[in-house]
C-alpha cells in the first residue's frame, strides 16, 4: 500500500501536471528562431507525435501494462521496481588504454605554462613528449606534475588534471576514460515530467557485457512509486566505475540529486563522470544545426530514428497514460530512452575513433 505522503505527491501531480507546457513549437523553416529556444519542437515533429499518440491509444486500449511494456518486478532497497530489460550487439572498437596514455604523454600543453606558441617552439627544438620536458630548465617541475598525474593510473584523477589544463570539452578528457574497462561504464539517462522539481518517470541504465549493450529501464508505473524506483536505480548506478551521460552534468545528475534529497536518500553515483555533450559540441557544432543527441545521430553517426518521440513531449504522453490507464503512450517513452542510451554507446565508439585519429 502506498503511504500517505506519497499519495499526496501523486494527488498534487494529477492536479498540476497539465498546467504548463515546457517547450515551444516552431515552424520547420524557422531555424534562426529555433536556435534561441532551449526546448523547441518543430511543427512537423509535434504533429507526428500527436498523431502517434492517437494511434497508440486506439491500439493499446484494454491492453495490460505488463503486455505493452514487458518487464518484471525486481526487489530494490525500498521495494520493487518494474524493470524492462533488452540488449543488442555492441559496436567496436574496444577501449585502447595504452594508446590513450601514449597520446596524453605527447600533449605538451598538459604542462602548466605551455601554450600554442611555446608548444610550436618546443616541437621545433625536438621536445615531443612530456618525458622530454623533465630536462627543460624552466618547465621540468610542471612536467613532473603532469607525469605524476598520468602515472597514477587513476582515470578520474587523470581526467580532472586534463580538464584543469585543457578544458572539460577537450579530447584529452575523453582519452582518460579509455583507462576504464568497458564493463565499468554505466550509461545513464532520465525521463522526467518537467525541467524542474517534477517526478522522474523512467531511469534508463545501460552497460556493456560480453560484446552486448545490456539496457535496464526502471519504469515508474505510478508517480507514487518514484521513491522505490529511484532507490533501485541509485543502487544500480553505484556499481559502475564511470558514469556516461549526454548533458548529464547539467541536467540528469543534478536532477537525480534533487529527487534523492526530496526523499531523504543517499545520492551515490560513480565519481568519474564523462558528459558527452561538451566534447561533441566542440568537435561538430560548426557543421550541425544544433547539438541535440538526435541531430548528432543523424549528422555524425549516420543513424536516423523513425517515429521518435521528442523528449519535451514525454510528460504529455505519460500524463495521457496516467489519466486513461492506457499503456500505449508508455511504449514510445521507453523506446526514446532506450535509443538515447544506445546512441551514447555509439557516440563513445565514434569519439574513440576521432580521438585516436583512426
């Protein structure tokens, strides 16, 4: 039985969820305007989504949730969580830690005091790696500090050092993640009922096991059950060594922390976190209309989704499920979340190729 406090949460949600729409619909040809809207949906996308919603409500009328989104109840720290599992082959290549370390050792700008001009002069004088600079009269102390960081073997420490020297979006920060075994990667993506202080309705987690992408999606079938699903997702995330997200540093992780604080839960996630958005923006923003994950999929990965649900419309679809009891609107929500997770794995593979120059 759901406790009184959580019943109150669900009741307030039912009363307020439809009041505000947190996106703007723009014309398909209005690219200029779209670039200045944080949450925009082109009119064609909105029309397709509304048509899809009508079709789903008709197709899944009377169908049980368990049949529409097959899963199973799994025991978590604070109760059961409905988990939908799936898998597919993982792309290659695998991490190349030795090659990544070699590239980091050749980056002279990891040494404090070395900028573009000095780097060029040093290269002309035969300094090709950090080890060479330990003999440089002025730069030796800073070179030793850089070498000490790389010699630590701690991917999180190396990533922090690279971010301090080169910026969080620099490829060196990605190369530091190559020191993790792929089985330590935990990909993470949330679906929520809004941008601020609304319940999470889906916790998506993916890992790589035996050359396959294993996806587990903790679905909140009723907002009053968010607490138990949140606790289960946090427990699962805590078993990873590297957290991988797309815009997670700005949205997913702070949102997760806020929901954990709301319920008085400990917020423990892997301390080493790579957000794929900044480096993707650095590499490809000049050739793309925007840096949304779906845009990068099409323009960089050569993959185009069909009938995808715009993330900004997830609250509308979930609200329709919650209002009618028809599970049809849940289907594209889980599909969208799963596509996000799989695309992050593909993006890591592409970044690996770019950063290694292959």
